[in-house]
C-alpha cells in the first residue's frame, strides 16, 4: 500500500511539473508573440468628415472610439490624390525618392493609353511594408482597392508585393485574361463606362487570389472585402499577421448603374442599418454621409472580430485615408483639407493621452510598425518617413514639418504656417479644435519669426525639390496621356 502511495505521489508530481512547464511555455509564448497590425486606409475622406475631428453631421462612433481610447493625431498629411498616397504609405518614402508624384506623373507606363514608362522600371522594385513583414515571418493580406498600378500581373501579384492572400476590386481593365465579360453590368452607362466597367460596390468585380468573386446584384463589395479580412484574421489568429485594408469607401461611383438610379460621380447607396446597427435589407439614399457611416460600421465589425477571437490586446489598428474629400481640395495643393487626413492608432495597451499635436504623415507608417514589431530594417532601406513610436511612449517627435506634393507642385507645413503648392504662405489660426482660419502672410513684413519660417521652407524645398517639367520624360507622358484622354472621352 505504501509503495502504491509513493507511485501515485510521483505520478501527480510529474503531472504537475508537466502542466507547469506547459503553462510557463504558454505564458512565454504570449509574452514574446509579435503584435498584429491592421492598417485601414479609407478612400477620399478629409479629416474633418469624422466625428472625432469635429464633424457633427456624420456619425462615426466606431472610429471615434478608436480615437478616444487610442492615439489621435491632430494634423496628419497624405497627398491630394490616390496613387502617390498609396505608394507613400506602403514604401515609407516620398515621391522625391520613388518619383510617383501623381496618378499620371510617375515612372510607370500608362498601358491603357499605349504609353510606355521608363525602360526597365518595375513597381516590384519598391519594398512595400507587406513584403517586408512577409519576409520576416508575418502572414499578410490585402483587401479592397489596390489602385497602385493600373494593370497588375495577377500571376505574380502575391510574390511581387508579399501577400499571402488578396481580395481586390478588379480595377478597370485590370481583370485577368479570360475574364473580359465579367467587367460589364447590364444597363450601366456613363461618360467613362468603357473605362469604368464593373465597380467595387453593388454587383462588384472581385478578384480573390486569382479567382472571380461573387457578383450578384445583392452583393455589396465592401461587405465582401471586410468579411475576407475577418476570415483571414480568424485563420491566422495564432501567428502574427499584417492586414492592409485600403477601403473603396467613400469614392464616388465609376459609372451609372441604371438599376440604382444614380448618376456617375455620386455616392452610394449602401446597405441600410437600423438603430442597433443591423442590416434592414433595404438600401440608403445616395450621398457621402451614408457611405462614410457605413465605413464606420465595417470598421466596427473588424474590431468586434478581434474581440471575439481574443486577440484585440495584441493588435495595432491604424486608421487613415488616402486624401481629402471631393469639394474640400482633393486633387489640389491649395486647401490643406485636400490632403489633411485622419490618423489614429489604437491598441489597448497604448495609454490614451488625448489629441496629439505632433505632426505625422503616411510615410511614417512603415518605419513605425517595423519598430513596433521589433524587426530590424536593413541599412540599405532608406525611409523618408519618421517613426512615431516615441510619441506613443509619451515623448516628443523628431518630425517638425509636413510635406505634400502633386505632379510638379509641392506644399509644406512648419509650426503654424502653411506654404501651399502655389507659393502662398498662410498662418493657421485655430477657429476650433480642428478648424482653422488661413490668414495670407505672403506679403507680410519679414519679422524675425517669418524669416525663420521662410528659411525653413527654403531648406525643405532644397531637400525635396519639385520635379522639373523641362525635357522631363514623365511630364511628356503626362501631357500625352491627358491629350489622349480628352480626345477619347471628353469630345
């Protein structure tokens, strides 16, 4: 009997040691698990269109909560147009390094117009943050709107840019070979219909890992793109992941689908929601307000999914947009609202310290998330962006200026002064927390303060010179593209 008790004791002791070791290993694994990242970049929305940036007519409670419980930057800059902003956020570099100054002022070709780019140039030469993280052990995915190049090579897309999975709108003329009939919607019309083809919203054109996605009349593309993200996160919840979600909302319609009774260049409709945030089965009226509010609903779904999987604590969410809203300066370097975008980073372990007045811009994302993930960046990778991890830790930022550009124009911000793309100097006088009066100081007497400001702007213009248009092949391609466009579509 005594021997039996000894054996039982030894068995229980071994079992306890085994369980203890496993618990210790589990705790160590949790402590060393690299953080996850979800980078959300919405389309064509200025900062002042969100509740947390002072808007009182558009309801964005989920995005507002990310701001209230995370870190919200008061002044963040993108560029005024789609492609140069997308290149900037993914490479951590300005156009002074990549030469992507605009949608058409760039080193790549314009295949739709038969215009060849620079000989030997390939976009895949650029190191995107997705590829960098993929090479360092992260699972990676993109869903939504690519629009970095017009004609991606879908056969090499994953390899070129470091995606394990992708689910994207088949941007006009970019559908894989053999899918030509898929791009048409019966009864659709509009001035750019032969460019636009099937859009990303109702009856969308979706390419999911090289295959066609669903395109029924009741399918709303942004729902599908969001569900793809949530599915990817669920499948990869036990290992570090990076998701890039360039949302299609709130870009306007690319065509006029007769069934929706809309005109081109309008917004919506989107699925209608009841007061509890549940779909009613109906559609809203057209307009930017319901579109932006639906974007907020989708952001809420992403956060809820992280909560339900128990990985919210270890996931950074970054929310921003690619440029400002139409009518507020999109496509121009005059109003700061054309490229002043929301910028929020949220992770439960980051203390909420209110609104940060340190400057930040899209190029800062890559160096920041690399530092947060404790991944060493090779000396050969030269960022223009500046990591803002010090700001998250409650310290000051190295960044004392902002820089934006479009084609051959550039704009800068230093202290409370703004130099627009046409050389006009403004002092930004706070009108409320997020709104300013812009007082023209171009012809003001050069006080010591203004001499310092002009000196800083001269320094920045030397550091980031605007491209010359004289004998510049990019400019010649730009002019030719717009000439063909006008002849083909505007006459």
